[in-house]
C-alpha cells in the first residue's frame, strides 16, 4: 500500500480559512462530509502517513479518489453548509442516527377554524402546536382524556367536524362526551377558540393559577345554588390536579431547557433527550447512533443538535444542557438561535438539580444502549449473518459456531490472571467460562502464550486420552460458578466441557498477542482452529502473519458480535483479577499480629475498596474503628514494605 494518496492536494493549495470538505468515491459518491476552522490544518491530518491513521479513517481515505472543499466566511456558515450536504448526500462514513422508536406528540391544529387536539407522529403539520414527545401512545392519549375534562376542546376528525357543522347534529365523539368543540353543540367557535388558548397556555406553563380560578368559579356556583355547575367545576379541578400530579417538578418553575445524556462505546452511542418546560419533564426521546469513524463526544453533540433542531424541525429551548461542549459551541449556539429567533445558550451541568437530571438522562441512555445490544443479540437471523460474515472475513472453512475469547488482566504487573469466555451460536455459554492464574510472566504476550498453552493442552489430551482423565493442567481452570479449581478438575462433566473444540480463538489485542497465541497453537500440535485478535478502540481484526488488519463495517453484525465477545472476556478477567487481589491482600493482612479474618473484613468494609486501603496513610487507618497506632504501622508495613504511608504513583 502506497504511503501517500495519489489525489492528495499540495498543502499550499489548501486554504487556511474555515470551510466544509467532501471526500468523493470512484463513482462520484460523497463518502464523508466534514467542517473545519482551518481547512489546511484539518485536511493535512487526513493525509498524514497511512500507518499513523485510525484504521477506519484509513479505510475512508483509501476508498476515496478525490477531495473537494468550499470556503465560508465563519464557523456558523460552515455548520449550516455541513448539515445541508449531509442531508443531501447521506455520506456512508458520517454518523447515522437511528431513532430507537417513533415518538408520538400531542398536537393542537391552531391553523384550523376550530383547532383539534390529537395524537400524531407527524411533526410537520402546518400551523400546529406540539407538546411532547411522549414515550408511548397511551401516555399522550391518557393526557388528552384528562385535559378534555378540564378544557372541553375538539377531538373529532375533520370529516366528522364538517358533517356536524353542516347538519347541526353533534359529532359522534361529542355524543359520547369525548369532544367539546363547536361540532358538539356545547359552545360557539369563538368560545372554543378561548378554550383552546387556555389549553395551550396551561400545557406550556402548567400554571396552578387555573386551579385557583376553577375553585373560585365552583364556590360562586355553589353560592348561587347552581349545584350541577359547581359539580362540573369540581370534576374539572380533580382532573387538573391529576394532570399536575403526573408531571413531576424537577427544576424551578419557569425553567425551560433541553437536556441530553450520552453513553457511548467504540461502535455506537445512545442519546437521551429530556424536554423540560416549566420545570417539568414534558417529553423523553432517544436515539442510537452508529459511529462509522472515530468520533469525539463534542462532535457527536454537535451533530445530534443539528439532527434534532434542523433535520427534524424541533424548536430549541433557550437553554441546552449537554455532557460536553463542542469546540464550536459559540457558533453552534448562534446557529440554533437563528432557528429559535431568540438567543440559545449551550452549557454543561456541573452541580445541583440540573446535574442530577443529567445523571438520570445518562442512566436512561445506558439502559437504552443495553436494550439495543440485547435486541440484536436475541435476533437469530442477525447472529447467523454475523457468524457467516466472520467466516468470510477471516477466510475460515466453516462458520465459528464456538468462539473462545481470551483476555489478560493484572495490576501493574502483579496478580496476573487470564480469562476464557465461550460463545456458541452467537450466545454466551457461561458454564463453559474458565479462569487462569499466572504465577510469573514477562509481559502480556507471555501471559497469553501461557494461557493458550494450558487451554490447548485439553484438546491435545482429548485426542489421546479418555475424556474423564485428569491432568495437572486441569487445576489451571475453574468454572464460572463458585466451584473451586479442584472441583473443576475432578467432575467429568466440567472436564468434558473444557475439551470441546472451538472454530475460532479470539484474542483481546493486536498483532503481538495474536503471534503469541499462534505460537502456542503451533506448539500444541492442534490443527484446524483459526485465530484472530480484536484491538480495543480501533476495533480491527488481526490475523497471524498478516501485515494489515481486516476492517469490518462499523454497523455490521459481525463486528458487533466480536466486540461483545471481547468485552465479555475483559469483564470476566477484571472480575477475577479483583477478587484474587482482594483475597491475596486479606491473606497478607491476616499475618499482622492481632488481625484475624473478622477484623480484616472490618477494615476492607471501612475503606470500601482495596485501592482506597492501599492509598491510606497512618492517620487515615486510625480512623477505622478499633485500630491503634501499632496495628496501623504493621498494616502499612504489609501494604508498602515500610511504615511511611502509601507508595508513590
């Protein structure tokens, strides 16, 4: 592969002004659209030596055959032009937003002669007022039912309305008490317009002044002995209180803002938008984003706001709270202000109620991302597609129906452990998981070689000995349950699980770790098993002896499955390493005179973690209940080899 792209423009020919650029494919298709404060600086990054580029950036620039740019006057114009081009060309390497569902809104058709209140997912009704979005259709329908009891407004469709106004016979919804418009015969068009104005004003503010006004009208009617009218006002007050109770106040009254929570990994991001009006959460909405290129959170925020307020036409609030401010936050605020026709402020929440609400939004985003992954995992067709694509990408003779993934975990070279997780038919096989303890190792590649050597010994033995035969290597592995190493060695059923032959060994790491795994496979004499390594962050696949990695499409089911397998191996290794470290420290502390298992557990419980205990000095140790200076110094001696306090670094 040539280290310089043939279409690279001369650096001096690229302007230093702000602008928007496009990478073009062989057929003229726009592959990627981006903006820059300085076109020369940004494009020079893309034309750096190919070996230094992010793998997916390298895939994009090598797929392109040309690059074009347009100079603009300022950052605001670059935002507008970038957005316009992304919508026009749908570049495959730009962020792709996938709304996790189509959200319903409460719509008031203010442009109609007699405005109607209805549920709709169409956000482009001319002259309409929107409230929401709501999480479910039943939620907005229930709100409308309650509100119609308070403000009798029209809910019937246009055909029923015209028929009722022409014939003078109430519409069907009016006959059953579900419509209060002029078509029901209960009020004139002018009276209905005033009712609609009250309806909209309440939905915008949730002002309790309406309750006070209704209470006064109820008392006046009761005083005048108009008891049926007083009962009607009483029922409307009850319905209004019900609406207010369902809309919890989370911020001070009159606070209007849009608040975003974001959770992301290397491939996807989950975004949650909380719409707050009058201090109340009036709507919740979520997206899942496929990240084709490496994308920082600030750029993700910028593109999300463009999607929501420009592409989908939502009116931005005067204040927008985001997890991270993009580099061009000021220009973005100006651009959003033009959409709103008033000033828009972008900020982050550092503390207080807004910070607490953002933590809730972030928690919702994490849950949505988990559900998204589980939904993909549960899809049999998607799993089959993933296994077939892995087979094709790695040049395997058969699909990897059994994948074993390995990871190494340690703490600054101590407490080294390995993990093996198993996926069969794309699903985790947790009772086949295994853990390894490594006494000594030079580095991660040596650790990986040791783990694979010990694991592959089972396959070699399986070809030459009965399945129930035990071996010294059997004590290297333990079941994923609470079973001990010895139990895993002598129970025939557990022994046989460890001897199943995988089609693919997936290594957490790049070329060095893969080479170590291949060396262990060669030494074992076992044949017919493929090896691949998946490197964190770059998410590329490395095969033994190959100069360049395999790049899977960002949104592919194959990459999603391999990432999940790798992450599960990492989680399992970290959990075992922490358990081992805690158990090892407890054993050491029990050698301190006067410390038994109970007092050791008291100490660990007081500090909450091994890390905090290791960072403690003598004064901090004395704060633990029942520990004096002599014991504290003895503990420090065990922890750091001296009595002077925590080790540096």
